[in-house]
C-alpha cells in the first residue's frame, strides 16, 4: 500500500479540492479545507516517497511492479495500469513529491489574494498525480497517459490567469508544441509495438539484443528499427523538455503563477524527457546515431538558451532559459551514455532551480507583481531570507565547489560530472559529438554564471529603480513561503555531496540495474580521480573499470569559467553599471547581437510566419476554395440549381418543404424494392 | 435468461408504439388540451425511451461476449421469396443499440426545454428515429436493413426541416441529395446480390449471414464494393462527400445534432464492417489504399478547416469528419487493433461529440447564437459548464484517460502495421485537433468577458448537469477501462478478421490476386 498511497494521495486531494472546493455540484468546502487537504496529502506522499527511496536505494526492498488494473488488451497489445518501482522511479518520486509538497505550502502565501484557490490547488495536485503516473508506468502507453496528463495540467496552470490574453496564448502554445513532440512519441510507441509486439518495458528491453539489426521502411527510408524508435521517442522528449526547435513554449510558460513555474517548468515536468531517455536506456545504448544526435541537440540547447538568458530583463524568463539550458546538459549527459549523471543533475537541479524560482516568486510577491528586473534593485535588506536563498541557489547552479576536496554545492557535483563525462567520452576518440558537448557545456557554464549573477545584481543590489511607494512596502514573505526556501536551500547545498557516491558509483547497490553505472562508453562513468582522491574511493574506481585520469585543467575549468562569469557580471552590473546599461539599451536599442539575443534568435517570429500563418492559410483555402468553391458548387448546389429549374417546369414538387422530399424518397425506395424483388425473386 | 424472448423486435417496436400512441392522442386532443399535451408528450417520450434503455441494458448483460456469432436471433416469414424478417445482434452491433438507447433519453431531456413549438410532433419524430436506428443495428435481412437504413433519414429530415435554423431547407436538401446518390447505388448492389443468391444457392435469399458465402468474382466485387461505398462514404462522411454535414449540424436543433453525430455517422462505419469487409474482401483489400488516402486527407484537411470556423457547431462538425477518418483508417487496417479501435472510436465519438453538441446547446439556449466571437470569459459565470466543456474538449483532442484516446491510438497502431505513412499522417491530426479544440475553448470560455449581453448568462441547470454528468462519467470510464467495450466486441471482430484472412488468403484458383495481397498482409 506504500506505493499506492504515494501515487494516489495527490489524486484524492485533487478530486476533493476540484469537486467539493469549487462548488462543483453544490456542496462547497471552505477554501482553507481544500488547501489543507491537498497540501496535507502531498506532504504525506512526500514523506512516504523518502521512505520508499531509502528502502529501494539504500535498503534491501526489491524492485517491484504492482498491477492495478487492466487497461488495454487488444490482439496482443497489452497495457496495464501499473506501478513499477525501482531506483529510477524512486528518485523521481522524491523529486516530484518533495518539490510539489513545498510548492503547495508556498502557494498558501503566494496565492493569498487569489479568488480561486481550491481550483489552483486542485490543478497542482492533479499535475502531481499525472507526473507520478508517468514515472511509475511499466509500459509506454501509461507513460503516454502521464505524459499528456502533465501537459493538460501545465496547460491549465499556464493559463491560470485566464483573463490575460498572453497567458491563454502561452497555454495553447505549450500544449500544441508539446503535441508536436507527442506525435514523435506516439509514432515511437507504434514502432515499438510493430517491432517487439509489446509495449511493456520489461518485454521490450529484454528483446532488444535480438532485434538490434532489424531494419524498417519508415516513410520511404530504410532505417535501423532501434535507431528509429530511439529517435522518435527523443522527439517526444524534445517537446516535453523544451529542447532546441521545440523549446519555444517554455519561456512563454512563465505566464503561469510562479509556484507553477517552480514545480512544473523547472523541477519536474520538463525533466520528463530526460527520465524517458533514462528509462529507455537499453534502447539508447544500442542506438549510437541517435545518441550522438541527442548529445548535439542537448549541447546546443545548453549553449543557445544560455545566450538568450544573458540579456533577458524578466526575472522569470532568465530562470526559464536557464532551465532550458540545464536540461540541455542532462540530455548531452544521456547522449554520451552517462545516464546516471543525467539523473543526478535532474535530482540536484530540481532543488536549486525550484529554489531560484520560488525565490524569484518571493521577490515578485514583495514588489507587487513586478517581474522586470530593470525596475528592481537594492532590495536585499528588505528580503534577507529570500536573498540568502537566491544566493545559495545561484552558487549551486553555477557549480561552486572545490575540486580535489570533494566539497561544494549541489550543482558542482552534478554539472561537473556531466562535463567530465563528455570530456572522457570525447577523449576516448571517435565521438565528436561528445567533444562538441564538452566545449558547449564549458561555454554555457560561463554564461550561466554571468546571467545568474547579473540577475542577483540587478535584483538585489544597486539602487532601487522604480517608484518609492512600492519600495517602502516591499516586505519579506510569510513563513509559508520562507519554509520551502529554507528546505530547498538545504537541498541545494547538500544534495550533491550526500548523494554523489550513490548516483555516480552506485554505492551500496544504489541503482541495482535501473541504470548502468559505467555508461555506454567505457570509461565515462568511472569515478574521477578528483573525488576519488578526496574521499578515498580509489578502490571503487578500480572496481568500475579503472579511474579515468583527467588533466587538471578539465577538473578546474568549470570552476574557472564560473568565476570569470561572476567577475564579468560584477564589473558590468555593480556600481551603477546596471543603470548605465539600461539607459544605453533604451537609447540606442543595443547592438545587433544584443537585439538578436533579446529577440530569442527570432525563432518565434520564424514559426509565426511559416507554421502558424501557414496553417491558417491552408485552412482557409481548404474551406473557402475547395469545400465551398469546388465541392459544393459543382456538387449539391449545382445539382440543386439544375433540379430546381427542371422540377419547376415539370411539376409542383419543388414546394420547398423538406417533408416532400422525404415522402418522395420513401415512395421511390418502396417502388424500387418492389419492382426489383418481383423482377428477380418472383 | 431473456434470450428466448423477442427482445430485438421489442426494442424496435416499443419506441414505434410510443410514437404511434403520441400521434393518436395528439389527434384526439382538442384545442383546449393542447398545452397539456405539449407538456405531457416529452414525459411520455422520456418514459418510453427509458424503457428501451432498460431493455437494451438487459440485452447487453444477457449478451454472451464469448460467442462471436449472432445472438437473440428472431426470424419470421415476411415478403416471401427468401426475404424474411430476420433480426439478431453480434459484438459489432450490440453496443450501438445501447448507445442509441442511451443517447435518446438524454436528447429528449434536453429537448423538453429547448424545443418551444410543436413538441408533440418533435417527440413523435424522435421516438420514430430511435426505433429505426435500433432497427438498422438489429437487421439481419438485407432488405430489412436497407429499409431501416434509408428510412432513418426521414425523421432526421423532419427534425432538421421543421425545427431547424433559418437555413434549414438548404441543409436538408443538401443532406438529401448526397444520400440519395449513395442509396440508389447501394440498392442496385443489393438487388444484384439477391439475384446472384438465386443462382448460387438453392433458394434466393436476402439473409445477411448466408450472403457472406456468395462466391463473387473479383471484378464484380469491385463494382459492388463501390456501390456500397457510395452509400457508406456519404454517411461517414468521408472526404470529399462531407460538405453536407456542417450545414446539417448548423441547422439542426441540439438533439438532432447529437443523434446525427452520435448515431447516424456510425452507420457508414457499421456498414463497412457488416458488408464491405465480409462480402467483398478482395475488393476491400484492393481499395484499402483509397480508403487510407481519403482518411488521412479527412483528418488533416478537415482539422485545418475546423480551425478556421467561426460557428461553434461547424467547428465541431468538421472535427467529427476528422474523427471519422480515424475510424475508416482503423477498419481498413484489417487487424485487431485497427478494427477494435475503429469500433471503439465510433462509440467514444458518439459520447464525446454528442456531449460537445449538448454543450453548444447549453449556451445556444441562453444566447441564441453559436458565433464564437460572441462569447468569451464564460468561465466566470459558468464555472461548472467550463469544467464539463474542458473535459469533452480534451476527450475530443484524444487525451489519454478519456475515451477519445483509446480509439485514436488503437487505430493508429493498427494502421502503422500496414503503412507508417498513413499512421504518421493521422498522427498529425493529434496536433491539429489540439489547435482547433483549444482555440474554441479559449475564445469561448477564457479571456475577459467583454460582451455585456453575457452578464445574464447562468450556469448549467440540474437537467443539464445530469446530461453532461452522465456523458462525462462514461467518457472517463471508457478511457480508464476500455475493456467494457473491447471485451464485448473482441470475439466478433476476431471472427470477422479470421474469415477475412481466410477469404483473402491466396486462393488456388485465382493466383492473379496474389501480388496485392502480399502488399497488405
């Protein structure tokens, strides 16, 4: 019952708040009751998730699959409602439920003035349930259920401020863009069924070896079946995890309330793509072409999103692009075969990115819903808790830590592990994608540091740049918002150091088969000498294929570029730099490069001109030209005009009353039948 | 336990008797009793339709899902010459009877309020419609089938023509013209089959079960298949003979649209399963590429057209054409997933599109316009309506967990095994349906309410709650546990496929068919 409770408690909360709390059907629960029920159940789920995580990852609880109910069972296509629990799932359970519980709590304060609180909490809980169904599925179809379910919740929450046209547009954009990816995922599932005759994970993964050379004809291309599946699934992941080409919805999704951004668009839903690739790692291990593609897409997204993040002025958009960029890191880690590094970064990122978003929300809350950093500044004394949280989050995101000492913030362990994995695979030779990823990762790390510190300086330091009234009323957030910041800060500080051994070396049988420890490429996952030296895991290194000896510059370069980013941001945005830069941009519009980045490489404009208008134009042509202009004109209308003229002369049948047509038809049919039957049968 | 009772004739007769009773009483009613008559007629009709519903539930409970053949068979002499009264149901037809019996009371409930004039006549037409619709799915005799199949249009014409909107004459005329063409061709094919049965069998017959055994040469199959296709394609409707549907929907009263979308559109798909595949298997194989092409065109083309509509009903009507594209695609995949998916999609679409038309009816009854631009911001004054509408919109989009998903994914999986091109084209419909459905939802439900005429709009009444609530319940139930449908249909579909495969397996005497078969199997 432990696992069932974890998964279904949020659903029960969502139903109670959604039905009783919103006067759906008459009875109305008091607002507070809905909030207590949903938040309480989420905390229950979160605590039990940690229990499950401890038992699976560190205890001796076995992996298990609980079948709840039959879902589809049609001619060999079998998909159950089931809960598959292994270490990979357990990691996702704690990430999802911990962040969700804290976001529920945080929303007590943040959504204080909202008129529809039960609806909001119902959506949050519904989202959590869908996400839990996604991560616990034992087959691709239930995964698709969760996948689209979180898409629905995301749609509803992005468009939560339903009166705002921009929020509605963003909600639809998110849903439709995700659907583009979902087409890939759906086709992937169809291909899986075609190749394996099953959609169940265990059956499919067990049969990969015997199908690894199988070729298929897909849309006129002769392709390797496994590569095709891997590619189609990854297209789905690109949509959900906002990778380049399908990333356009994520920044716009910031139209939703900030707690939503923290939960869905930073910590959990957007990482579903990474989870999918890790869950399906047996497929990706034998799909080198697709893995290379993932590496390049991930690395490029890490770079691209960071460049756009450099110049944004909306505090949430900066963090959104940062999320997009960090997801890129996770993907190229998976692409080079370091699935456990990808999951590790997913895990630590959830803490510090949720922390940054909730911190930003706290700032926005303090400043009466101001999100433009150009109208902030100098408020750190007013919101010391928030400020401290944001600093911790930034230190974690920028990966501050001490190589060779094994000490650092959460992001230090996971991000460096990814960069080193890319280096190791690239240095192994033959994998140019990994070399590309290493350099992109390093450059993006520099930009990450720059935009993060730029955010801190613009928001908290310097002079306040808006009306005095708001500044004087700026206030620290209530405890309901501070407690999540504190808890997440603890995670952002310690999550890396504590769990590094488990995630990266599989210490104590942490993964027990859920993910490979050594990765696709041989040495990628061997412990780096940096931590080995610090914590005395030399033997561990040898156990797992021999420690790969990294040059010192590789070990130190992420830290160095982070420091450089800080220094550059410091000199550009401290001591009146912010004001000068804002004035300069307002006057001159900035350099062409600045404009290019500010406008997000003009990708939205490109899509609007081609796809959006193209669809409208095609729709109009089909409707007005073909349907009305051709089919109707030469079809029924032509016949009608003809018969109308003819019948007026011949008889009075054309009286305009439909009843007559019906009557004539009946008579005609009867006569035909009688004649026909007598003719043949009689 | 009831299988020895003539339950199928009863299902057809009860609504017919109800209609006749109402007509009779209406005739007798004096002018001063008119009002009372108008009040009581809907209740009588509701009672009759509830009896039918109860009986059809008994039918389904009593139905033996493990038996692939026809059950509850009733036969009686009728016209002579092998044309007899024959009724029976199998897994393919039995659920359509239940669907009909389920939707009719809801339609009557909704119409009691929304129809203002000539209520008694309206109820008569509706009961007649129910009787004929059930008749179509019960008939086991080709002539009987044909009579039901064509006669069912008459009450529909009347419902559109008498109680429809301003442009109802044009709409029903268009509807009539399209169906007429198909009917005539199908009738000719039926006559040929009847004649041929006299040649091949000892006695000529129109028994639908026996006709399956006719040995029809390949080129004749082609012509007969096309003749049936002409009729079914219009009913479906398939592109490019779909343009009657949006007009008919726009002009029809709410309940008329519900039945049109919920049941009448299913006659085409039912016909393909009942006749085209078993009677003309070789021709079906031959024409499968045509059907696939038309299905994919329907899905993409009509979805794009739906996206540009300004009338709520037209938008949903065009989306119906797209959803029926999934049905035809699935059926002509000739495998379990495809055909089961096609059947499921028909049942699901009956619930979901019916519900969407009820939703349009809810706001139309209040504001008397279906213009999307008129609305906006409804969620503020109609939160419960907004929640229902959201659920049905999502089911229309094919969100997993709703019934809409199951049919779509199964038909696509079925088609993918035959042709990835077709499945990939249909998958584009996933994106396009999200575009038009969310567009409609946003423009009506979300946004700031700017039209002050909407200030007086009220949320759903108890009656509407009941209708939408029941549909919502089944939409989710079938989405979560589709086995309720697929278990009933499985045995019959399996038999259909195995017979189909046996018929299309390379026959020794006709080796020239082999290359086409190789492409499909």
